[in-house]
C-alpha cells in the first residue's frame, strides 16, 4: 500500500479507493536506490568529462538534480567508487546515456 492511500484515498473517496494490499516491505527500495545511483554515477561522469567543471561544482549540480545534499552525493560517489571507475573506463557516449535515460537533458553547455 502506498503512502496516503488510507488518509487520502479511503477517507476522501471511500469504496472507490479500496484496493488489495500487496506484500510490501517498509523502507526504501533497494532496486530504486540502485537505479538512482547508476544514473547519478553516469550524470557525474557526464559533467566531469568537461575539464572546466570543478569537482565541487559537479557535486553541487548533481545534488540539485537529484535533490540530495552534497554530503550524500559525495558519500554515494565514495561508496560506489568501483562502479564509477567502471563508468569512466567504459566511456559511455552521450547517445548511450540519452537512450538509457531519455528524460534527462544531455545537452552540452
């Protein structure tokens, strides 16, 4: 059951909002976090390809895009150092990233 289904859905819409409750674990979804982190690493790589972009600026920019603090972005980068190195070594093209995450803007400058 998603957040608000009882307080908003059922209280305001009654029987219209009655849905069976699926088996769900509380807390954060490991799959969604992994997906976010994969995109975050590619986004960080995309910004860092430009030698004029300073590390601090890129961390700040990625934090804004993902609604994360700079500390959290730095922590993710540290924890996922191996994956980030793999992204760097793979040198994904802008077209590859655009295909995988079409809702993101991959425009230069």
